[in-house]
């Protein structure tokens, strides 16, 4: 009796990745406000310097993986979580994998389908065109969201 065995080998890859997007911000306020009801004038003057979060792409960490199922078929997943680099708290309403949580199947010949929470088509297109350092649609943020943090120093 002759026995033939066919060995199957599935190529699996899981990657842990992340990005910390933080910086130093400076905001200055110098102006006068007139109350429309009373006509009283108030002047504001001050500045603040401190740590900022998510100026370009947003801090994140995640897991992504691909499992070869054989015959050109494969399964993929991605779990991505956003966080605030100034205090470490989760973003996206506190959801652990609020940025992206997908499961999909694909074929070398037919393409891929993914289900779950994922980025929109425009984000995927621009990332494909400009590379992973594109960072989304917040490239031109200049001081938005600057808030006082224990690491910040008031000037003036």
C-alpha cells in the first residue's frame, strides 16, 4: 500500500504598527470684543504654548494580517485604534478599534472585499496615490484644537 500525502503550507503574516502624531503648538490672542447688547468693550490678550495632538495624521496603533488560503485566495483583517498622544486616551468616542475594524477575503485574480468599519474611498485613493504618509485631509490644520494641558505653559 502506498500512501501519498499532500502538505499544505499557509503563509500567515500579522503586523503590529503605529504612529505618534504630536507636536508643540503656540496660540496668541490679542483683540477687543464689543458686547452687542450693552456696548461694553472687553480686551483679550494672552498666549499659550504646549503639546498638541494629531496635527497631521492622528496617533494610532493597530494590527493587520493576511492568511493565505491556497489557490490564490486569502483572508485579511485590520484592527486600528486612535489615541490622544497628550494623555493616552482612546479617540473615536472611546471605541477600542474606532478607526478601522475590517475582515475581508480576496483573490489574486478577482480582487478583494472587506466588511466592517473602514476609511472612505477618497482616503484609500489618496493613500494609494501619495503613499502611506499622506495622512488624510487634515494636512493644513494650524492650531485647531489647541487646549491647555498639564505640560503647557502660559506666557504673558
